[in-house]
């Protein structure tokens, strides 16, 4: 689960960097300039699921266009499962959850190495229930996740940024025995360590 979320986040960040260097042929004749900044890195997210405090690991990043619009992605996965009430005697049931997707954002304030903005993560979540000892009744399901966030990014050096924010996770139609959809929803706090650099700008007339 954690590997899936990290891979998804990295692939979206790399894709956003590639998009940053493409300009449509139908641009108007007036000056047009894009100065993209692509950053990405590991992230730690703190949240609550089923009234249990949970730490999730993953990554996030984005390319910034004209110092305002951001396109990127992110994803997180649980370090360990949440113990559920057993349905069979002498059996331990654990619930694990992760999610990741595309992130669209806008920087509202950018000055003196500090950026303040908001974004929306359009993602899919994956959850499963496993039992110990293992049985054939293992349950796995994918479901939509929407997560708006506000963030503050501080530029430590030209190639390193510290990113922190507050998110709210909306989950749709998860349907797990022992874990309701409302128990997967909730507020979370994250910290990300972003590494990157300014990529080649584009100028068209």
C-alpha cells in the first residue's frame, strides 16, 4: 500500500514537470511566459481513523506556473493497520488504508520565501481488511477520495522547501465491515520535505 502511494505520487510529479515545458501551438501572438518550478519529496501525514490516531507516510509535489497555479500529486499509506472487532474467535482483523491522486492548487500569497495557498486532491483510496492467521476472506476495495487543503511553504534554500498544511478528507462509498465511510473522513495535518529546482522557462510571442 505504501509503495503504491509513493509510486503514484512520484509519477504524477514527474508528469507535471513534463507538462511544464509544453506550450500549445494556438497561443496568441502576444508575449506568453511560463516559469515552472517543480518540487517533490517525502511527506508525513497525521490523522484519525475510526477514533484512532494514525500516521501515514507518502509523498507530494507539484510544478508551479507563473508563481500561482500548481499541478502535481500526492499520496499516503498507513504504517500499520487498525485492529477491528473480531468476527471469528481466535482471529485478529486489521484494516489498512491509503490514497493518492492528482492535485490542483493556487498560491494566494508569495513573498519573502513564503507561499500560502490552497489545493484540491482528486484521488482514489484503497482499503483492505486482513486477518491473522490469514484466511480467504480478505476484503479489498477502491473508492473515490476528495481532499481540499490549505498550505504554507517556506523556502529554506533554492533547492529545498518545507511544506505544511491542513487537509480534510472526503471519502465516498467505502463500505467496509467494521469501518464506516464517516470514520474514514476527517481532518489531517501533514509535513513535506520538498526538493527540486526551477526548470527551463518558456517564452512565446
